[in-house]
């Protein structure tokens, strides 16, 4: 019939290309611009020795309620995802490097200190006497090495993205934290039972405290024009 509108053929090459484009958008989103309630800022990218390094910090990671629940003993996990991206005009930016780090935080009422656990091989355990010292350690990172300068195209344009997430530890993770605290400190059986009861009593505090997430990125740079730190 003349004048009839042609049917759209789903599954054809055009549809496949559109689907691929949509998937790519979901898989490789552009990092969000700086400006967030955590005060996350990515500093200047520098060359230290032969490595490309970045510094970043979050000025206001804790809300008043989160500070209160942390001091009352609620466990939490702080995660950083750092990405190095290569700019590609008229196409999606290409990820050149991705680094993910995670730290578990809990207030130990027996030692009256914040305990932080990070790494896997080896596991690193640290203690902080105050919330301010904990905040400084977790949310200020200076000159994190990314890649050797020789691994980058000297004339291409790159930038660094940083995503940080603070989330309450789920009730399923409490037994792991209990074993961590009791095993590291060599607590007695009585104290071990006390830790279990103490942590289980905190599960009610986990409700209503959602994840806090922020994303920021550095200024774009060319490796050939990077400055050495002063």
C-alpha cells in the first residue's frame, strides 16, 4: 500500500548500535562535577618521582547524626574509587586506571578508640583516639600514586575522578567485626560475649542511615605539562 509508514525493525543494525550506545553510557558515565555535601575536592595532579599522583579530601564527611552513631559504636565502611580517564573528543572517555580501597571503622568501647581495618594482604589495623583524628586520616589523601608517567600519552588529555561512599555496615557484617575486635585484642571470653551483645544492640541504629556518596574530578591535564611538587 502506497504511503504506508515503514515498520521499525527491532533487532536490526541501527537498533543494535543504539543498544550498545545506551550500555556504554551506563558503564562509563562521565564523573560528576565537584560540589557535594561531603565537600569532596580533587586537587592538582602532580608528578612525584616518575609517578603521576593525585591528592583529594572531603571536608564534611559526617553529618551530626552519623557522628553520634559512630561515637555510640555503629560500624561503618568508607570506600574510595579513584579513576584515571583519557579524554576522547566525540566519544566516551576511556578509563586508563581504576583503584578501589575500603576501610572498616568501628568504635571499640573497651579500648575507647576508633579502630580502622584496611587491606587484605596484609591487613592493616590502626587506632584513633578522637573523631577528628579519624576524619583526618580517612578523608585526606595526599599524593596517591596512580601510574608511571611513561605509561601515558604525553600529548593526550586526562583527568582523575574520585568517588567516596560512607555506608553503615550491614547486620550480616557484625560477626566479622566482632571477630576482628576480639581476635586482635586477645579479649577474654567474657569480653568477647560483651562485644557480641554490644554490636547486636546497634543493629537498630543501622535503619534510616543510608549511604553518603560524593563524586568529584580533577582539572584536565596533559602529562607533558604536569608540574613537579614544590
